[in-house]
């Protein structure tokens, strides 16, 4: 993982095609190493999440090339590497797990990020109907070991459509993403037990993912 971190540290100040092409062999080594890490994480995670069975690492990994069509920042490459380890792979909207490696900004996440309007409505309805079950999940000891709370990113400031602002659980219903995030240090990334440690955090997310997946049925 030292090669990966070193490459990613150099990339922000050399984010151009000429430098990248000159260092493509190093990138390919990084990509292969990351694919192996993802493969090991899947193997360890499928033990507790059977829905990951048969999932290939390469189908979880995101391309390092950026889509700059609608971005003011036209630099061509992401400064991180990531993998969405979901049943069905990175293109699936089924709640799952995410591994993000970026020097000084690495993290693990899980749950449902940017759910479709239909899925978001279904999640809110399920939380409304089964509030006690959902609160039990997000306050469980295993999940609290790694996560403080649900991510507050993009949270609504008003009541979502169909709910009164006086709803007793309005704080939960205002979420637009239902994810938890666990930050990793560079030392965590370099740890030889990284796949095992990642899988341990993912296992803590499993009850949340099961709840969210149940909203899709």
C-alpha cells in the first residue's frame, strides 16, 4: 500500500495526462494491488454477508479518470481510489459498503448514498413505521464502536414531503443519505491486516444494510 499512497500523494500536483502517462506503469501496479485488497475484503465480508457471493473485485472498483463534463475543475484524474462493494457491484443501488483510499482522507462507509426518490421515500416510510427497530440498529454497540452517527451530509432543514415538521422523528426523516462513515489514517492503510480490519468495520454496518435492503422489497 506504500506504492498506492505515494502515487496518490504525487497526483494532485501532477494532475495532467502527460505525467500520468509517464507514470502509468506505477499506476497499473497500484491498481493491481488495490484490486487484490478489494478481493480479500470481499472474501472476508462474504462470510457474514452472503449477498456478496460471486462478486468480483474489478466490478467494484471505480475508474480513476474523472467525468469533467459538468465540473469546473477540469483536472482529468481523481486523487483517490475507491471501490463500492455492493451486491451487483459498483453500479448497483443495493445498500452495501465503500472503501476510499486517499492520503490523509481515507475512509470506510456503508448504507445507501444518493438513493433514488422512490428508494428514499421507501426508507423514510420504513423508518416511520419501524422507528424503534431502526433506532436500535443505529445505536447498537457494534455500530457505535466505529461510527458516531448517521452522516449529516445534505440533510434537509425542513420536513420532507408527506411529513409534518412536528413529527417526533423528524431528525431521522430529514436525512437524504443513510450512511455511516469511519475515517482511516495512513497508518491504518499501511497495516498488514487492512483487509481483516476493513471487513470488521463492514460487519458492524450489516444490520443497517439489511434494514435498508429490506426497504427495496
